C-alpha cells in the first residue's frame, strides 16, 4: 500500500513539473516574440539628424536607438551630450518617423523663406535608413514642412530639454 501511494505521488509530481515546464517555455517564447517585434520596429526607425545654423547659432541633434545626441559646437566632429528618450517620447517619434515617406523627403516644400534674410536659422533634417541618406531640401528653423513638422518639432523640443 505504501509503495502504491509513493508511486502515485511520484507520478503526480513528475506530471505537474512537466506542465510547469511547458507553461514556462510558452511564456518565454511569447516574451521573446514580443521583444523581437519591438526590436524589429526599433530597427526600422531611421536615424534622424537635425541641424540648424545661422551666423551666431548652431545646433545638431541626432536621434538614434532611444537616445538624442546634442552638439552646439559647429567645429566639433562628435556629439558632446546625449540624453535618453523616454518610452512615451520614443513611441511618438518612432510612429512619426515611420510615417515619413523617405523617398519624397527631398521634394518637401518649405512654408517660409525667412532664412534668406536672416529672419530664421537655416535648418535641415536627414533620415538615414539601411546606410542610405534621405536629406530634406532645407527649411527655416521653427517652420518645417507640414509633412514632417510634428516630428521635427518633437526632436527640437527634446534637444532643448
């Protein structure tokens, strides 16, 4: 009788361990798929480089992999400062960036021409995806083309924090 009870207890223990293993493996697979999806979306977001300058002003911002790199030195070869981008801001930036048609960025029209008489800084944004650069046509600082205005304004806002 003791042997029978022992065998039944052993069988139940082994069976329940296998169920827990299967559940753990399934949850690990789901987590890995979620993480892979987030990484794929993140890798699809192009690198964005915003630059604005005038006679006495210069700023260069680079947005890449949840970070914004900032340089205010016209002669610097590298970025002096970097800040992490919050998840909320990154989600907004990535949605806006993925909505941009990179092939038509060069054809975007600027809404004003203040930079021609020193009324605004000369600004430009370049998107880099798969090592291909997609530069915009240049625009007045503070007045980007309407197709990318929300994205540019968000990048500038984060760069000024």
